[in-house]
C-alpha cells in the first residue's frame, strides 16, 4: 500500500513541478517570439516546448523521486510510518499550492488566509 502511495506522490509532484518549469520556459519563449508573426511564433513555441518539456519532465521525475524518497525516509524515522508519509505529502502539496497561487494569481498563502 505504501509503495502505491509513494509512486502516486512522486507522479503528482513530478507533473506539478514540470508544469511550473514549463510555464517559466513558455513565458520566456513568448517574450522572445513577439518579433515573429503569430503563425511562426506558434510553430517555434510548440517545437521548443516539446524539445524542452521531455527532458525537463525526465529530469524532474528523477529529482522528485530522490527528494520524495529522502523526505519519506526522514519522516518515517522521526515519526510513525503512515503519519510521516502523510505529513510529508501534505507539506509538499502545500509548497506547490503556494507556488501555483503565486504564479496564477500573484497571491501568497497569507493573502488568502
């Protein structure tokens, strides 16, 4: 059961982090492509996003897996196994939530509370 939860957490965090990184790349690409015609900029942007997203996703997946496994080992040793895993997942999701809230709405968690 814990193996499935760990895999689901790794996959979820990987997708969310990859999207954030790809969004940063997209913003940079779009700022540079304003000098092109829209059709050309679209083709360039699509191609660059694919060329960048695949390695970013692969790298992020490895990095996330290492980070999650290290974090899970630390929380397991400091507290109960299930409590530690749940605490770590909630912590990671809270950090990602704060990053997305800032990216999409320019707000911090303190602004929302």
